[in-house]
């Protein structure tokens, strides 16, 4: 895996932003690792009709993309959990068995997220496959109403399952699920978060998740920064797990897929009067999908001699991406508290900063314009009725989650016509 570290200097040299880019290559053989996958599908009463039908269709399509190397579990949950299939290897005979079971699936009452998480993780562990990537995909359209309903306890449960080797991805459909809860569960479970506006979005989301799983080329990636003595503080700006060590800061990056670089942004505070150009030593470690240690990378990072070069522009873009994600999240909180004016003011402030940077050629306009468009979309949503606002808010929440975890940029968000206040 390749690591590149870029720098941007501000405040007369007192502040330096470092952007670490981690890029993994696919296996030379083209072989993907086996997967041990569990699908946990909400079958509460609100899933009746197209939502459950599309979830069944999505699970059927997953079966078509797996082979006998893989293990699959499918569970359906309402107030309790029903094991529909697995854990089993995906042979043609097993696939026929699953398709028959999926066709008989009916809706029930209640939403027990904790039971679904526990059951799915237990089934993954029961279906051990050497060298397999373990993933639990949770699909729901509602809020936890049975069993554990406290958000922090649910997040702690997901994190505990991750510590046993099970990554959790959360998918929410419609407008009734708790997006903040699912996003935090996904973050703590080191998986993805997907907002699905309509039932028709379910199969595509399952397909994207499976494609991402097949592309994983490195796991347990960790990035350690050891600062020079004149660097007095290091702040991690992406929302990734981290811990202090005796001589620096360690960031848990997790999985890196081939063709989908991960990024980690730091802010360093240093003594601007120091004559030393050395900033930090960066060390990257990881494991291959089959669990073997990968080749470690060690890079010494110095102050750039061209403070406004291409490297600095790349750092500026990522810094603004994070600023937009934070501003949008803050705007939702302010709007929910009834303070529309402060919500709009915060968005305008970040938009003005980006516009100024664009005018100074501090970063490419093609990279900054979509960020301004996202701020415009959020501003528009803040002024809409509550029902209209929710769809835009949830879509932008998904985008913020991706940004804050250091993933690649998503496509621009489409914005519909009309503006109403509530």
C-alpha cells in the first residue's frame, strides 16, 4: 500500500495541515478474498409492500454475486429475530433454498435492532471461513422500539462486535429512521452508512456495499505520526478512532479498498521561529485481507518549500470538505432548535471562506464549486417545510459521513425546486 503526505502552511508557519493519502492496490492475481456476510432485514409493519419486496430482491441479487468460497446469513427482524438462511456456503442448492425462504417472508411488529445485531454477528462467527472479510449489513426503516433502545448502548454493542472482527454497515430507508443513530453506529462499527430515499434504492445500495467489500485490499490500517520536538500539538480532523502513544498519535484507518483512497487530515501547531524543517515521521502499517502483515511504510515529512503548490491546494480542498460537513451538521442542529437564522449564518460563513479561496486560486474551482453547491443545498433545505427538508438533510448526512471518515468524494447532490418555511 502506498502512502503520500501533503502539507499546507498557514499562520506564518505556526499551523501546518498534513493530508495523508493511503492507496491500496488490488491483488496481482485478481483474486478477491472470500466474504462472510450477514444481511439483517427489518420486517416491521412499516416495511410492508415495496420496501420488503425490494429488500428481498436485493438479497436475491447478492446471492447471484457470491460463490462457494463465501458464507451468507440472512435474518429478518421485528420484535424478535428469524433466521431465514445460514450461515451456509453459497452453492446452487443453497441459493435455491434461500430464494424459497425469502419468498415466504412476511412483516411483523416492532423493531429490535440490538437482537438483529447480536444474531447477525453470532451467525457470522458460527460460519467461520479462513481469511474471509466479515460484514453485517443492517437495513431498517424505523427507530428501535423493542429491546435495547438507548442510542449509546446500541453504538457500544456495535463497537463490541467490531472488536470481535465483525464490521457493521447501517442502511436507513425512508424518513422515519434515526439517521444520527445509524450514522454513529456505522462509524463505531467501522462500516458504511447509506440513506435510501425510496425502496428502489435498496438493491443498488446492497450492490455498492458488496462491490466495496470485494475491492478491499488492506485491513487494520493504522497511521502513526511521531512529531519533531518543535511541533507542540497534533489534532486529527477526520472522525476516525485514535489513541495517544508515548511518542505520538495513532489513527485507526481500518479498511482500504483498491481504487478508493483513504485520506487522513491533521492540524499541527509548531514553533514558527524554529529553523528545523522536519515536522513528523509518519508510519503506516496494515494487514492483507487474509490476515498477513503488509509492508510498513515510513515517511519523513518536512515543511514544503512551495507553500502554495499543488500539494497545498489538495490539502485546502480536503480541509474545506471537512468544514462543509461540520457546517451542514451544525445547521441541522440549529434548525431543529428553531434558530433558522443562525443555521443560515453558519452556512454562509463557510461559503464565504470557500469563495474567497476560489478567488485567490488557493484550490481548483472544479473542486470547490461542488462544496459551495452543497452549502447552497443545505441553505435551501433549512428554509423548506419539515417534510421537504428531511430528504435533503438525510442525503447530506450520508455525504458528511463519507467525508468525515476520509473516503473519496461523492457525486454532487441534486436539489429539487420549491422553497417553503414551516
